[in-house]
C-alpha cells in the first residue's frame, strides 16, 4: 500500500488510500504517449465521473472539493479523493487526467441482497439480526462486516460461549449484488471450573463462594446460568464480597483482583479472587445530633439498631441513614441530610459513629425517566408513582413508588436511582425495569377422601396489551363437580384512580359433606379505590341463581328444606390495610382485611355476614421469617334461618390437616357449617440449605381454631360446642420452572372423633 508517494517535477503524482488512487494519464501510458500532469494552478476544464451504476454521478460530484474552472490544487484534489472514499459507497476510487479533464473512476461496493445465518442453534435468527447493523439493500463494506462479526461474537460471549467463531461468506449475484452469509460455529458453553480465593483468613472459601453470585459448574445447575462466565457478574461479585466483609466488621477490606482464566483445553474458566481482609472493628460510641428545628435527637435514637461493642456493620449504618431520612420525610421534613461521621481508633479497633442530622438543600423532581419497558406503556408505570415532575423530592415517596411497582408483578427487577438535573436544585428520577411474563397458565391438583382427585386450569393475563388490565378464565374439574368463571378488571376506570371489574361464573358441585348437589350461575361487578396510601376499599354486587338437587334421603332436614331454586342478591365490601414489604414474598409488615356482605336486595335469601383476618410478618434474619395470623367471622339470618350453603366452612387450604368442611357441627356424616368461626396460625419460614438456584423454602406451621353455631332445623346438631382443633406439619414452596409448587403435610393433633382429616395438600402453577 502506497502512502503519500509523490514524484515532483516528473510525469506522475500518486496517492493510495486503501484502494483509492490519484494518478495522471502519464502514469498509465507508454512513455511516448505521456502527457504533462496538471501543473499547480492550471485550470480544470471538466470533471468526468466514470464507473457508477447505482450511484448518481451528481452524488460523487457533491463530494469533490474542486469544480470545473477551478485552478488545480493537489491538496483539494487529495481531500476530494478521501471524501469520496469515506462515503463507503465504493470499493475503489481513482482520479486521473485526460487532457484538461479530471476523470474520477469509481468501483461501487456491491449491494447486500440477503443476510443469512448458518450454524446458529442456540441463538435464533431474529436475535442475531437485532444485534448486527447491516441490512438487506445496504451497501456492503468489509469494515462494517467485521464490526458485525464482532457484535455476534460479543452476543455469544454474553451467553457464555467464548469458543464461538464467525466467518462471513459472500455469494456474488448479478447487478453487483451479494448474499452475505455468517457461518457460525457456536462451540460449547464455557462454564466455571473452579472459584478460588487468596488472602481469606477469616472465612473459608466455601463461605465466600456462597456470598458471590457466580457458581461453580454442577449437574443440578442446568436450569441456571450462574455457572456460566459473565464479566459483568464478576464485577458484581466484587461488590458482594465488599459488602459481606463490611457487614462483618472488616472496614479496611478490599478486593485486590478478580481474574478469570481459561483452562488448558479452553472448556472452562478458573476464577481467582485475591482479597485483603484487614482488621476487624467493633462499634465505638454511637451518638446522634439533630440541627433540625422541632426535631429532638431523642426522637430519632430508637431508629438506630446498632450498639456500642457490636461488630461494626457498614450496611447497618446505611440502613440507619435510610430509616432516619424516610422517617423525617414521612413527618414533614423532605429536605434533610443525614451524615454518619465515623471516628476510628486503630489501636482499640473501634469505629464510633455520630449521625449528624441537618437541613438539606431543597431539591425538586425535574423529570422521571423510564427505561426497559418494552411492553408496558409508560402511563401504567407513572400512575404508580407518588411523585410527579415539579414535586419536592421525597425519598419516602420514592420508596413507596417502588413498592407499588413491585406489587404489580409486571417486572422482574426494578431499579430507581436519583441523578443530577439541569440545575443544583433539580434531580432526575431514573426508573429502570426488566419486564417478566405476566401471563399465567396455572394448574392446581389435590386429593381428598371425599372428593377424590381434582384439577384446575386457570389462564390469566395481568397486564393485557401492556395497559395494566387483567383478564382471567378458569376451569376446575373434580370428582364431585366443575367450575367455570371469567373476569376482567380495568385498574383505571374512566382515567380515574378507580378500578372496575366484571365477573361471571357457572359452578356445579356435589356437596358430599352436606348431602346435596348444587348448581350456581351468576355474575357481578365491583369497584375499588384507595382510601389512604395503604388502605383500599372494594365495593361489589353479585346476583346468583342457585339450584339444590339430588338431596340424599338421610340428609339433614335443613338441606331437604332448601331443595329447589333460589336467587341470592348480595352487596359486599372489602376493606384492606396492607403494610407488607412485598405482595409476592412478604418478609416484614402486616395485612389486615375486613369483609362484609348483605344478601336481601332482591332475591329470596337474606343474611348479613362479616369476616376479618390479619397476618403479621416478623423477619428474624434475611432468610428466616416468623408469621402469625388470626381470622374470624360471624353471620346472621335476616328474618330467616341461615342455609348450609351460606355458612362458613373450614378445612383444606383454610385449615391444613382437615378436609374441606371437616370440622364443626355435623349430623351423621354431613357437615353443617357454622355461623361463627375463629382461627389462628403460626408459621416459621426458612431456607432448606439447597443451592439458591433451586429457590426452595421450607416452613413449619400450626393451625388452630374452631367453627360453631347453627340455627333452625340444625340447632340440635352434634359438635356445636366450639371445641378447639389443632394441626401441625411441615411444608415446602418451590419456585420451579413449572411455576410455584406448594406442598403441605398436615397432622391433626387435636380433633373430634367425627372430624374428617386430610394429610396432603399441594398445588402447582406455570407461567408463560
């Protein structure tokens, strides 16, 4: 390749740039026919474009720095050559002289007719096409092809295939067109052979392997990608190690290096973390100073969970800062600074902390940016925010907004960050979400001695068309009946903070425990709205046609009396107070609800019924949770006796260890239900020690309670004494690839002789 070759005063001037060349006619002709080249300042009479096929000659002329009538300037001609070649339209560009004419001879790059991929089994064509920049009907250049080759290799490396190779091939067609084929050899997944630590004296390598997110390859990790090398994950592991050591009191800890090396046969990586632990510190004196008018330091001290003499925990310090900031924000102080000022004593190996609380700068929300929502429309996310552009920035409201987004269940991850705005008193709230499947295909299964096998299929979409609407259709078939129901919910009816929904159902049931068959058909509508940030009210109406038939000859008198058809018109309400930290997997907080409904607004069934329930979640550590709960209900007939089909029933999911209707008043083998019930539960939830990717948690539970109260023809029934029943047992929850699987074994440790027990209860669901 020539670079800036010049024959001054001779017969030729040549410059080669890639394949672009500047020549005179003299350099190509025999010596006898050579002409003099353009001399400096000689006038160019004409510029002629040759070799163009698809490209308009005027396009080439537009890149020339000289025009006909201009004096010859070698530097401008040189710039013209470079400008034409830089367009990427031409594989070769040559400038030469013919008399007083400057000839621009070009060879056009071919046009891409089609792009194909071969050998790609693990990544489909659509994903590869989205990764590259070349497209059909785009000009082919070697540079752009090589760039796309690297993009494909990067994609495979992100999938853990570092041995992948890509070879571009051209198939020449007529009219200067080509088919571009990327021949791909994917190679095996490059997994993690081993993870080693150097410099760890206080914690074993096994303990530290449990801290990081990268895992060594194992047969049971076929459902996970944590054992595939990922440079981004390795960087995240450095931070996980740092936070772990800071939580344990090692304030000087640092990760010296994190190196990933391929083994000899390039089949796997060996990862080595080199660390410096440093000394371990305890908390020294803990103090808090408040410079806020109207805020006493004594008021904030209970928010601090650390004590002098405890092992130093940097994460606990961060949590205390957040607790104080959010507490003050909720109490009318949105602009505060909480500065933890450390005092270190290396001799005593202590770190004292003084929390300095002062008024912070006034900051307002300039903009809320949302990223990552491919399917969900922006308005669905924005309406969950407790802040809007122009509001004073409030960290407590930002935290609440994140909780509301998590409660939607639309997103796998949600990251809310605060960034600098266009001015010192402006901030940008940046929301990054990763969407997850919101369609659910759930399968439920169970078995009881009375109903035999049962199965349920439910198709549900919780984010219809990305607008936050919910649609549901369910079908259940059991040994003693079927159920079909559909429903639709609009969370922002008429654009207001009011949800509206409609439901319809058809149910046939062989109520063996009470000796009759029931067919119910009906529907209703409901409206819901928030009373406060954490309380919600739902109002509903339901009209149902019920038919009681095939009554057993020895069935209770109350059942035989109800045989036939009735209409139940019910108005109801549900009031909920929810302070759980998560709707899907609560670890902290509480939930309280009150349901009341009255039948009698039309129809021939009249009663009033109320039911209350509460649950409290107490975290014992990051992985252990204790749950206690209580519920109770009461009903009263309005001018008529209550019916068995309206009374409360306990058992199965509502009282593990007993089948549905298995406790309470009975007449012979028939369950009569009750007008009153009271129930409590205690549950301890814990990890089972299995690898994290299995996502399996265990629980130990105890259910206790009673059911009583009949009237009319059932007032002399056996077992209407309110005796307490108790069941205990273990359970397992597995968030499997097929969906959430729950298994409970309930043992009735206190029961009556006439109660009906049930040992196993389980369900399984899948999402798409």
